[in-house]
């Protein structure tokens, strides 16, 4: 059988109409902005490292549905040359609470549990105050830090490695400081009891729920929730403590792997960028926006002005939702909302913030405690705003250098 010649046809004008229009100027401006942010952040963190403020940092910036930065600065271990990169794993500490709140909201939207579910219905030996008070301790009150327990009740037992069921049984010895739902009082042990409730409601272990509902769909391939997996990885930022003659690396410890919901997740900057894309609503196939909105809804006001985030530029007021702090702040005459949390465990210190009005996410993971953590979010926010508010393409990146030099 003879081989047929390929049929050719002249393109019609309508074919060109079907092709997407590519704005080359917009692409060039985006690439310039991305490079400007990269250079500004490089200068910012190099300065912090040179001054002895930090050892290393994993940094991710998300703008819209694009990852602008997912990179590292400094060293994983001060004694060696290995550099931090976007895949270097850090311990998240209380940034884990944000995952817990969003997961609970997702399960609530699926009808698996409800905010009004009583802790005592899932953990029969749990008691806080008398029986009437105990009935009012719900999933909502423990996730919003309003259970009525005194500040950091039994955090020492979490760090001692006791099981959550054992810790839960000991709350009967605690005298409540308020009625549930009425006063903000930050907790780790009480907050972590939410994972027991989710386990009982779904029949799945909390770690499995995180993996199947969040980590796997988001391809967070460098994220884990246990000590053994972390200790066996090569690309891990080691924790550090500042001594008289500089930074000293410390050993990884087991704290909070018995209370993953409160502080037991480990992740890289690259994986946190993927997480922030979800938080900004860019993964509706994984997480319904209604679930995100429930987790981000203010439940209780955090009063006072002593917290570091209450001193950020433009700050007006702060609240706690379900695993998240919600800050209202003024920016050039416009009120905006920042969803935020800090985290500290085993001498790691981390910050995450997403601002829906700017479609922006910022996450900084550091392998030492430092003062920089108290200002790194507004510092980077200012850098990013100045770059992205500039609509004029530059032939050099002097602008990014100028922005970085202001800190």
C-alpha cells in the first residue's frame, strides 16, 4: 500500500484568534521582579548571618499561584560548609498548628466532626473543672486557645514525652481560669487533644490524615512528622544555641512528636511554599475555600500590646482562629488581614504569614532562636511590596539592593 503524503492546509485567520496572547512586557516585568526580590532577600539574610543573628534560613515567597522564592541562606550546621537550600528540612514547631486547624476545618466541612463536639465525648477520662464546665470544652475552644486552662498547661508533660491520653486524664487536677470560649490562653497539650478527636472521628491516625489530605496531594515530599525520619535525612538544618564564642550546634530532640498537632511537623522551605499556595486558595481541588475561611475566622481577640506582632507597622488588633493568629492592619489607608503564626521548638524559630489582599505568602524557617524572628515578616513584606509596586522594568537590579539596605 502506498504511503500517503501528509495533508497540509493553510492556516485560517481564526486559528490565530484561538492562540493565547502572550504579553512579553508583562513576562519581562515579572522576571525582573522575581530577580529583584531574590537579590534583596539575599542581601538581607547575608547581613543577618554576617552580624551573627542567624546561622541559616529556609525562605519561601508565594505571589498568586507562583512561587517567587524557595531558597536557603547560610549553613545547615555552623561547623560544616553544607548550605541551606529550598529542600533543607527544619522543625516547624507551632507552625504545625496551622496544619491542624485547616485539617479540622476540612473534616468539619466533610461532616466528619463539628466545632461543637465535646472533648469528653472522644476522651471519656478528660475533665476540666466540674462536669458542667467540662461539657463546654469543645473542638472549637481547644483549637482557638480558649479552653479555660491556665497558660501552657502541661506543656512540660508534652516535652517529657507522655502520651496525649495520659495527659488528658490529668486535666482534672487543673483549676480553670475562665469559662470555655471566653479568654485566650495559649496551649500545646490541650490543643493537641484535637488530633485524638480527629482520629476517633475518622478512624485514621492523625499522621495518616495529614499525609493523605495535605502532604501527598500537595507533593510535600520533604515533610514528615516523626523523629526517626528526620534524623535519617541528609539535608537537615541542625538547631543551634548561642554561646560565649558564637553558635554551637545542638542535637535533635524528641519533643512534640507525641503531640504532632501542636508542634511535631518537619518541612522544607519548598514544601512550605506549596502549603502557602493552598492557604491562598489556589488548590480548590484539594481544599475547599469554605474550609479555609472557617479556619481563618476570628474566634477570640488577643488583647494587649505586648506581643511582638502587636508592634508591627500598622497593627490594629489581633485574634486567634483555629490554629492561626489573625491580624488586622492598615497599609496605605487600606485595612488588610494577615493570617499568621510563629513557631519555636528545639531551638528552631519560624514564621509564616499569608495576606489574601496581596495574594502573598511569606515563610521563614531558621535553625536558631533570634530577635530577627520578631520583625522578619514585616521586613520581607516591605521588600516585596516595594518591588511589586514598581511597574517600571529596570535594566539593573539596583532597586532591590536599595530596598534590602533599609534593614
